[in-house]
């Protein structure tokens, strides 16, 4: 069974990251803690905080997300979802879509003729 950190340990790590003025490495988080932790414990806590959208891991280390960053990410995700839904229509112009529709219509008419022949 995997070790699960206690709540007070999670809160301690949260506070360390939140108060930091620059990105922190795992070693730095451990140094700033009043109690030493196993690296696996810190990694488990960081994974939880990242999944909770409270921190962000960068090349320079771990940083606390501000409410503005979270709002910006949410807006960006919403815009991405909208653009994904409309992407096929943006890539084709209306004339191409009309041609495709006409071709599909012709194919349906031919399929209906074949079905009528089979029924007779």
C-alpha cells in the first residue's frame, strides 16, 4: 500500500510554496520544512496540488498559482473547446461545403434507387 501524507504535512507544503517568491525545487521545499520528508511524500503532495490546480510545475521549479492565472487558464480552455468545435467549418469555405453536400445528396439518391430495385 502506498504511503499517504497526513493533512498537516500537505498544508505545510502548501504554505511553503505559497509563501515562496520564486519557483522551488523539491530539495528546497524539504529544506524550508520544519520536519524532513521523504522525496516520495513530497512528490505525492505535489501531484495532489497539481491535480487540484493549486500549483504549476515549471522548468525552474514549483510555483503557486494565483487566482488570475487559474481564471486565464479556464478562459483559454473554453476558447480552445469552442475553436475545436468550429474548426472543420473554418478550414473549408462555403462553396466546398456545398459541393460536399451536393455529392452526399447524389449518393443518397443513388442508394435509394438501388434499394427500390431490390424491393421490386
